């Protein structure tokens, strides 16, 4: 196994093809490195339904125990269930999943005790360095007393914690179609939704890491087509789609139409502010204008941040924020150790809908106020030059520019953000305007600049 791990150690996690880019031998070294960097005497490990996940998780456990850490294996779980275990048990944790990536991939999401993130600047670079060194020199010397490896089931406690945070006891009965995409939602939804006033229509609940029906990535419109059709066919009140490790949740209304994650962020923010008046809400810079507007209308304080869970979690910890949301359908809760949990967001949507008599499309209409392009990717040879050309074009009176994360250009009736991908030769564009015609005009102007060949 090569000692160069730059291709698999990303900004926030480990991610690569098994066994081509990494295997159980390397997972064992990652386990030892994780214990060394976190100085942990005990850790918790979970894994998803991918064929390679149990073996990789067991190898990581062996590496951790070799250096003296006691290991609690919680087995099959969603990523937010692993965060629950880390938070409730007070232990650093490791989740084996490649989220929405294809079947041949696997990865590790790591956190410190209390579900605090581990990224490049908070330990991941050091973990990579140790694993690289040990892959050349051999495993580190074992502790005088190896750690123990035991098993614990946390699913029931995870479900109970979530249901204690959102009260659905007075909700009217709702019919909900749930597409688990053969991912971990098929494991968690039956327990979390048990006993609630819900008629659940399950889709693809069979755990299958080869994803025989569609990729477990609801952000791609083609992967929610089945859910949309089923919601309409069943006459359901709404539909929910989870990604592979079930930490993100996407919502479609009673018509089968997607509800934007910005509208969900605004809806949940309003509910959290009702419980915590005057609280701070975090939103990344490509969520809709409607999010900070709704936060202020409900007496809260909106804080804008860069895209990415490490920035959101850092800002939540710094400000004591009660909730945070991203355009990618990651939702973060102070009551969940500042970690992201799509399941808790789903319960909020169900409670909001079930607490009144109208449809979901009516309910979210007040939170969905502007015309949006969605995220549009363009392959470019030179990201920096293309972005500079756009910047030069929009440096004019009546327009503000900022570079908190890529380039954001804001006018009275529209804004756009242009960001470079960290891993591919792509520029990502998001545009929003007060009406559809303006959005289309700005979108097409910027895309013409980005895609022009000199």
C-alpha cells in the first residue's frame, strides 16, 4: 500500500476506492493514528451497509485497541447515530461510510468527544501523517495493556433522544413516503418513526451497499424521481429522501415537488426560535435571502458563514447558535451537539405540517420567496482566471462584492456566488433573484463569462 494518502484524505474525512486506494491494513493504521492524535483512552465506532464497511471498522478497532483504547462498536448506524453515540457517551468516534458516493468507495468520518469535528486543521492532517509513516515503517509499538473491544446497540436511545426534542403527539395523522435509497435510513427510520402518527410508505429500505435502485444521493434530481412519482400515486402528504449514511434529508411536497433546503432551514429556524427566543441561527452564504429574513422576523440573529460543516460547527460553537442550515440539506442543532442530523430536521417538518390543516406546499410558500438557479457546475481550465474575469465584469456602482467563500456579488434585486471546487476543475454557480426573469438573465450572463473560451 502506497504511503501517499493525499488522494484519500480529504478536507473533512477519508474517502477512496476499496481496495484500490485503501484497505483493512490501512484502516488499522488509521485507528492507531486516531487514538494517538486524540489521546483517547476509549472510542466508539459505527459503520454503514457497504460490503467493505464491517471489515474496515473492525480493522480500525484493532488499531485503536493496539494502542490501549477501549473500543465500543455500535455496528450498523447512520452518521448522525454515530454523532449521537459520541455525544451521549462522551467519546471520540469514527463512522465508516462514503455517504452518497458509488458502491466501490468507502471512507471514515471522525469526531472528537461530543461529536466535535475532525478536519484538516483539527487533527486529520496529523492522522494522515502518522498513517503514512507507519505504512512504511510498520505499525506502532503496542500499548502495555491493549484496549478492550465490546459491542453496544444505540439505536433505541438515538430514536428516543430525537423524539424528546420534537413533540408529534398532537400531530394529525400524516401519510409519508420515505425513500431510503438502500442506505441507512432503512435502518433508522422504522425505529425513529415507530409510535408516531405516521402512515409510512417505505421505498428501498433493504440495506444494500451496491445501490441497486438508484444512487443514494438525493441532491441529484434523477435520484428522487421514484419518490416524486410515489408521493403522487399514494396521495401522500409529503415525501422524504435520505442519502446513503442518512445524515441528510430531502423533502418533496404533496405534489411531488422538491422543497428547497433553504425553505426547510427557514421553517426549522422559526420553530427553534419559538423555543429559544432571540437565538442565533447559522446559514451558509448560498442559502436563500429568505433565511436571514425569516430569522429576523422571528426575533433571531442570523450569522452568515462559509460553505462546509467544519465552518458551520465552528461558528455554532463560537456563537452558541441554536440551529444551522446549508443549501445541501445538512441541518445542525445545538440540542444535538452542534452536529448535523437530517432525521431531526425531518421530525420538525412533520411536526410543523401535522400541527396545522394545510398542505406542505402552502406551509413552505412563506419561506420560499425568491427565484433560484440551484447549483450549476462548469468545467473550466483555469478556475482563478475565470473567476477573475467575472469579478472584473461586476466591479461597478450599485453592486457589492465579497470573497468570504469564492466570489459573492450582490445587487438590489439579485445575488450570485461563484466558488471553485476543491477536488475538481469546476466552478460552482448559485444565483438568486426577486423574480424568475432576472434570475435567468443574471445566470446566463455569468455562465457566458465562465464558459467563454479565450
